[in-house]
């Protein structure tokens, strides 16, 4: 465990908890796991639903004194520097380079697969992310923030071919008098589209897990490390969400259990190391301090938007 200097507390702002996990968001969960393992008594979690709190308008973000750090990689790199890990020896430099390359692979490919399950399927989105945020957001924010979040995810999923035409269906939109009535042909197209999308998602997931599986082997952590790295936390966060998310359609849950049990065990091991009190009958003393930040009201949001517009002009 790493000690932080007094008076310089670490505060991590994340998307809220759900599904018996500290957060429903892949990036937020990865940062929480790393922080909890190495800074268990020296940080505070703030659950919030307002990405505009950060200068980059994203969650998660980390505050440490006057510093504000965004993106998962930026946050973890900052925390690694706080741990003052030595990279002087050539072998350590090589391992560091390899780890960074695989982190990039997981962040691009594995996260896209998870987000495809959460956001691309309209039923999963409606009963998952949208339902979670609807209970935590005030009016009128609940009607547009989840869609804004979904559109951001769409930008990365479309180039990867993990966003389908059916994902554009808006089941929450009110029906209008002259809307086209769906026919049997439309229903058949929907069935074919769902089947094709499912197979494409499964193929992509198998391709990724087939690459990661040999890297882990039968070791406790990737690259036979004695302790979890940021790569372990990143992969574990993706797998934990696939395992725990309560969704109507999650084909990846089955293949994890049937074909990649070691990767699933790795994720559960990382979670148990970070939060032993959640996986045992004893209440641990290392649970982080968690607070909830209410969403900003409409006037504050409008003020922020106007300020950003003015700054972009000047």
C-alpha cells in the first residue's frame, strides 16, 4: 500500500455503483480497483452523474491537491508515479513497454466489446445504463444525459463494426400518429440483424480472449506478476461488468464461464484483493470513504455551457 502525503488527499470522481460493483462504468471501475489495492486508506470516492464537473467534461477524473487528472490511462499513470516505481533496469523498462502496449489493446478492443453489450443493444441499454441513470438524475437531465453518454460510446463502436442499425431504434420516444406501422418483414429483418450482430460480437470477443488467455496462463496476474498491475485492473473491470451486469441479453457471460474460466477467475481474484470485505463474512477496515455528489441544477448547467462557449471564442 502507498501512503499519500498529509493534506493532499486523493479524490476520485466516478459514475455511480450498480450490479454489486463500485461503478457500472468500465473506466471508473478500473481506477477504483487500482486505487483500492495500492491506496486503500488514502483516497475518497465521490459518486456523481455530472461529467461537466471536470475540465474535460468526462468521468472518471482524479483530484489531488490542485491537480486534476482525466482518462483512465492518465489517472493510473499519475498513481504509478506516486508509487515511485523504479524503471531503471532494462528488463523493467521492457516489461513496462509491453504492459503499456497491452493496456492500449485492452482499452481499445475489450472495452469496445463490453460497451457494445451495454449500449448497442436497445434492450440492454434501456434496462441497464438508462434505467440506472434515470433513478439518479433529476428532471430534465435524466432525459438527455444517458443519450449523450450513449452517443459518445457510439463514436468508438461504429468504426469497430459493433453498432447496428437496430441500435438506433429509440424505444423511449413517444409514438406519433403517422409513424410507419411495423410489418412482418420488419420483424424478420430485426431477427436477422440481431442474429448477425450477436455472432459478430461473439467472434470479436473470442478473438480478444484468445489473445489474452495465453498471456495470463495459469498465473495469478498477467505476465506472471506477483501483484496486479494497471493492465490487470483494466481487464478485470471489463470482465466483472460482463459477469455482473443484469441485462436481458448478454451472450458473453456464457462464453466466459465455458471457454475462459481463468480470465474470469483472474477478475474475481483482483476484485477480492481490492475489496476482501465484499467476498467474505468479515467487514474489512480498508473500505474507502464514499460520498455522493448531487447533480447540478439546470441554471448551473446553462452557466457552465455559456462559460465554455465564451472561452472557446476568446
